[in-house]
């Protein structure tokens, strides 16, 4: 018999399995017999009894459907607190339409990997998008992992080498075309216009730009933005003359305002939908495309992938490589530039610029 059965609180001793745990500082030991399957079943029951004694008044669920409500109240509403109503609504919808009709009748201890693979097959047969399939299966995995954290399950049936979640599709960035960006700047009044220029010239995310304070802006000497506590840490972004002019104008207005906040932008809504709605019917775009435009413009002007990765604040260069994949001419251009063939590199730079714009138009 295996002496280490990989079951929580179960050990092999004296020709049989034993359930061992602690309650109130006292050790508990109960025999489980020599059969591993029966020992696992008894250990599950003993753990339930132990949790009831540890947490008075907690009713342990039996089936997946019963545990789903506990997961919503104790996990989703606590750990997904950014938008509780939306998070709860989406989680309940995925449970009601996909998860519970398939495995809701099963006991938590009876859920096997085959049941999860059946759920994944059902989602594919219903021709749901890959991202919807991933969201449903991720919620199912999160719920089972939460059961493991509560010591209701020994391990999650999601664990294993074979992948159950489908791979996420690789999305290519879609930068705004130069003509569309020019049209947007013509239609948007201040302060939208200056904010759009600043985002397109620095490649900052909306959250980074909205929460930027004046102590992170250096206008004298070497003008730059010192972004702190961003999505992946701190980084420094140099500023060109146009951005410096915008920031100097904003700073004068900020000094003249007695009730000014420490934030740089004079316009700080929750989401940047106002200029998007203002240009609706003329140009279809969203704010993050300004970041894509910055990255593509940096590359077609001769910038390197490594430098762009630092400017964008990516943790890995692989994330930045999606911009280089817009055109193979970027790789060829760098090859000829390093080889000393400057004329060919310049010709490919012009070709790369046209390729990037043609891709964004598609």
C-alpha cells in the first residue's frame, strides 16, 4: 500500500491508513482501514465534521449546486469587489446556464476530471466563443479551488497535465490610422484634444494618465513622466516638445486654481467615453488604440523592441513582439541596419510604415 497516498490529513501507519488532524490544540487520530478508496471517503467525512466543529454554525454543502451559493457569497463578493453587482450577476449566469446543468447534481467529492472535460465539450458544441468558454471553465476551476482552500476537497480535479481550458486566441493590436487620429483631433475640443495627444505621444494607459500627479512630472532639464505603482511597477517616459507645451499650460492653470487637486489631467472621469461618443459616426475607436498607435509609430520610426518594451512597461519582451508581427519588414529593416546597409534599411522603414497603416485599416 502506498505510504504517502497524497490525500490531505491521511497517513499510512501500522498496516492501515489514519486520519490525523488538530482541533483546539489537541491531536485527533482515527483509523481508516487498509483500502485507499474507502480511506479517502472516510477522510472526507471526518474533515467535514472537523470543519463544523471549527466553525460553529457553518453548514457544509454536499453537491456542487449547494456549494455554488457559498462560493458566490464568500469568494466572489469578497475577492471580486471592484464591481460586486456585475461580478455576482456574471458568475450566477455562468453557473445557471452552463456549470450547474452539467455537474450541479454531483457531490463535490464525486467531481472528476472527466466531468470537467464533458463540460468543456458541451461548451464547444454550443459554439460559444473561446473567451466565453474560458470564463465559464475559469469560474468552475475557481469554485473547486475554493473548496480545496476550505479543506472540503483534497485536490481540485482541474489539476493535471492535460489542458481543459482552451487556449486564448492571439489578438493583434489595432492602432488608429494616422488619418483617423488627425480627424479625431479636429473634432474633439479641449481638454479632450490635449489628453488624446498626451496619450498618443506617451503610450500611457488610461488609468496611468488619469491618476498622474504633478510630483511625477519633470519639465525642467530632461522632461519625462515618472510613473509609479503602475500595473507592472515604475517606469520613466521621455516627453517631446508638444507634450511639454501641454503640461506647462496645464501647470499654469493648476497654480492659478486655489482648489486644484494634485492630479495633472483637468478631465478625470471613470472612463474616457466622452471623446469616443463625440466622434461616433465619423471614426470608430477606443482609448487603448492610442497606446497601440504609439507603439507602432515608435517602431516604424526606427525604435527597437527592447526600448519599446521599457517604455510601455511590459514585464516581458514577448508581449511587445505583437507589434513587430504586424510586418516582417521590421525584422528585415533591423537586419540591414545592423549589417551597415543603411539605404536598404531606410527603404524598408518607408515600406513598414505603409504596412502598419494598411493593417490598421483592415
